[in-house]
C-alpha cells in the first residue's frame, strides 16, 4: 500500500512510516492540511491516515475538501474520543475512525479492510473542454497549444473542479479546499478567483462557457460533453 500519513506529531508520524515500511508498505508524511491536499492532488495513494488536530486547519476540512474530488479511503486517527467527533468525521467521508493510543496491528488491519472495500473508476488525469485542457498529473493548463500561467490558488480552485468534471462542486467544498492558502473564508472570494480564471481561460470572460456558476450552489467545470446549459457569471 501507498499510505499518506497526515499527522503533525512528527515523532509519531515517523514511527508510523517505519511501521508501514517494516510491513512492506510505503508511508509518506504530511504535517499540515495544506501539505496533505498538495500531496493528495499530486500523486496516487491507496489510503490516508488523517489526524484531526492539524496546525493550519481542522482535519475534517481536509476530509471534506478531499471528498469533493477523490474517493481514496481515509482512516481518521485522532485523540478525540467523543462520539460527536466520530460522527462528524464519518459523516464527512471518513471510512473508519481509530482513537489514540492505538494498537499497531489493529491499525494495519483496518487499513487493509478499507483498501479492500474501496471501489471506483481510475481517476481521470487529463480533463478537456473545447477551450482548454487541465492536465492534473502535470499540474498545468493548456489553451491554444500553450501553457497558461495560473497562481497556486487559481490552480487549486481549477483542480477541485476538474477532479469532478460536469458536476457541481459546492462553495463549502471549494472553501475547504482553499483553506490554509491565505484565502479568507468568505464565499465571495471564490468569485474573485473564479473571475481571474475566467479572464485567462474563457473566450468571453463575462459570458463563461466552461467555468460555470450554478446559482445558489457552487461551480461546475463544463467539458461540453453533457449538453448542460451555463449558469450565471
């Protein structure tokens, strides 16, 4: 298994990585929510071990952002024992919840269970519209045969949409995905970054064809394959 360990307790994270390698698996560590989302967007993982008490954002925000575009199994590993915390994490998309302190053999068994249970199609790595192409593996955008320069925040917003093409991604999921990147938590800031993306990618930015607003809900990357009508700007 390729396991991403999202844990800000560095000695514990290192110990878990060593534990995984001793069993023939591969373990990598992310110590913040931002590092986790970057790692999850840039590589394939079989399972994620996620702590909830991260220094830059709550682990549940990481989980909600991830569930906007990925079905990778997630096992929460947390010192929070309260039932409402467990329910919140499971309702947000966690596949299992293990409390600290934990038994190593039990954790490994739970990782095996969630990976066996995981299903779903192979993730799309290139998403194309009639106007531009988003290459998720290379983390670039191509328009008219040339790479388009986008900021890290613009890329993250576009990536969240491209990982779920032709489907609406709600504003809260987008905000969760952008948190930890010096982005204020008010939803109107999504509109600002969306306008910036449209100015770079849309033929007529004031009449978007591909980066579509879904009124009252969120945004959609329209690939032109569903015949869906654009929303407002």
